[in-house]
C-alpha cells in the first residue's frame, strides 16, 4: 500500500493534493470529511488528482468527477442542478411546495412538487419557474374566478331581462285594462261629469284612440319581448289570407273584443287603403302621428303599417313613385341645448305647442345639469349658446322640470330637428335621476328626415354637408329664422317647418307658410256625443 508523505498543509485541498502522495483510502477518508455519508465510494480507484473517479449518488446513481474537483466541492451534477432549481424556486415561491417526491433529472424531465392546495403535480423545471404560480391548478384559478364572475353577470343580465320583460307585459296589460275600464265607465254613464273625471273629451273616441295607441306601441316598437307579448294574437298565413287587404309576406295580428276587432298589418308595400266608414277618417287623423293608415271593413278595423324607411335603406327593393308623407296637425316641437357634448348635460329646453295648425302655447326653462357624471369629456359649449356652469347653479334640475314638460305635452306627438339629440337628452337625464315619464319620446317626428322626404317629393335636391341643418332648411322653406341655438326659438323654427311642409305639399312647390301664433291655449268647446251605430257597437262590446 502506498504511504502518504508528510508535507505541510496550506488549507487548499486541491493544492495540497498536488504536493502529497495520496492513496485511495486517504482520498475516500478526506472526501467523507467533506460530504459525510452522502455518497458511496465503493467504486473509487484513485490514481492521481487529474484522474476521474467513479462515485455513486444514492439518488442519481454513478457519476464521474476529477478527484481534485470532488475535494473542491463538486458533487453529483444532477443534485447540484436540482439545488440551483430549488434555490430559484424558494426565491420565487418561498416554502410553498412540498419536496417529498422531488427528484431532479434534467431540464427536459418533469419534476414533482406537492401543492398544499391541489396536491402533487409534475412539470418541467423551467415551466414551473416561468409560471406565475408554479402549480398549474393555482394558475387556472384566476381564470376560473373570472369565468365564474362572467357567468354570474350573464345570469344577472338574463334575470334582469326576464324581469324587464315581465314588467313590460304587466305595463301593457295594465294600460289596456285601465282604458277598457274607463270605456265601460263612460258607456255606463255617458255624461260630461264622467268625461271631466276621466280627463278626456269626445269619449269614447279618445279612449278608443288610446286603446289603439297601446296596441300600436306594442306592434310598432320592435323588441323580442314585445313580439313575444303579441305572439298569441298572430294570425297564421293560412287564416290571414281570408282577410281583406292581406298580401303575401305581411304579418297580421288580431286583437279581438276591443271595440271593432283590431287587425294590425305590418307591410313593406305601399298598397293604399280606402276609408269606408264615416268615422274612419277622424280616427285616421287622430292616429296619423303613428304613421299608419286606417280602414273599416264590416266590424273589423284595419291598421296598416308601412315601413317606408326600409325603401331608403334597401336599394334592391323597388322604390314607390310617390311616398305617403304623414304630418301631424297638432303637436309639440321641442329643443334642448346641452352644456357639454354629452346628452345628460341638458341645460335648457324649449317647447312650442300647435293645435290644428296654429301655435297656441310656449314653454321655456333653464336646467341645472349634473356637473359631474361618468364619461364627462370636452369643454363647455359656451361659444354656441352662451351658458356657463356658474350661470346654471341656481336653476332647477330635470327632476322638478320633467312634470311640467309632461303636463305641457300631454298626449300630443313631439317634433324635433335631428331628433336623436332630444331623444338622447330625455333618455339620459331620466336615467341619471332614475325617473319615469309618460312622454313617448321614442317616436318623435324628425324634421331633418321629413325635409329630405318633402324635397324629394317636390324634386328639390339639396345635398352636401350642412344642407339640412335647422337654419338651412328654414331658409329653403321660407320659415323666418330667429335666435339660433336658443332652445325656445329653435323649437318654434322646427314647429313652423311642419306648417311649411304641409303648405309645400299642398301647393306642389315651396311657398311661404301662413303661420298663425296664438299666445293663449285654445279651449275646445263641449260637443254633444251622438250615439251612432258604432257607438252602440262599443257599448255592446265593452259591456
């Protein structure tokens, strides 16, 4: 056996290994001083410091290493890489994972860790270090929570839609029930006292008009809920072909037991109807703001909807030679000014009332808009209308002004120029304050589009930017311009345009309209109600 020479020790094991004679036994003894019983040295055959020795790792098996490097601290390479991985894992996740099943082989071999929440999992080392949570199940948790939140929102939205649909059905049913109740009240005691108590005149025609209006609202304003509401009244084509004026492709709805049987026909065709009962033109005039035509055939009352706007939007369809342009005789023109670009910032409103082609009343009010609201952008439009925030601080809000507007408008249709602005102001301010309104602002006559229809009827073609602004249309139709962007003056200009359109259509050319302004509201004289044959029919139906 080799003997070890006694040489002075420097403390550097690799250098000391060079200066002395080392045997296999002394190498193993020195290695165990460093590593203890971590490795098995049964296959070590020491020759010199630059000779590889075979050492057995209890985890990864045999590995070879230079003798001097092993004494300098180099052990099993796989164990060292595993320790580096664990150091990085500890730096990233702390002591979160259990290591009972951890064995590191290589960067391309999955390692097994134990998550305290989801148990053991196996992934590539780099995948664990590069992921946000290490554990794949933990990483999916935010996605699952987001998915659960989205599902909850969908369920809430669906429930809200169902509630809204149920509320819509209830409101329509209640509206029709009250009208029928008032009709029965009048028929049981047709006196002026009852008429005054009901707040209507010319009963039963006003009540019957309201009844038809309620059904028209249901048929005209499209939505899945409304269509579902009237679905029980749908007449199948096989049966609908038996009714007069039905054409293939029309949708027919029949509401029985409401005065004369109501039949609503939705049609894209311009088939004219003739009025065969003396009372039909009166009812047609009362319903003209609904853009429909009315006729009687026996005990059936037909309401024909003509969706003429589809001809403009669908060039492939045949455009009729002349288009029916319906204009109201009695109406209220409306105009808003806004402090900012957002509709919720309405700061003034003007209303002008017209009855039978004459101006009878006016209303104007400043509005204190909400100065802070979600989505507020841009500067105040002071340069347009002259209002600033400090000018409006002491004014009333829409909450207190809306009842006055409703009282002023009553049951009359609304007229506006570029009506999307007025619709937006009413819709957004009502929603902001959580109000409800009786105003039918979804169906406003728009003089912007009416002017284009009238001009087309008269072969007047004005195209280009700015050719259909309120002041430009007023100049073209001979309506006197006033203080533009003053809400009351704009409302009056807009209302006078309807009169100008009527005059132009009657004369076949643009002529100055004779506009009569009456400052006091007109009072309708009481007229005795004769019990005609149709009145008797009402009595029989509603009794």
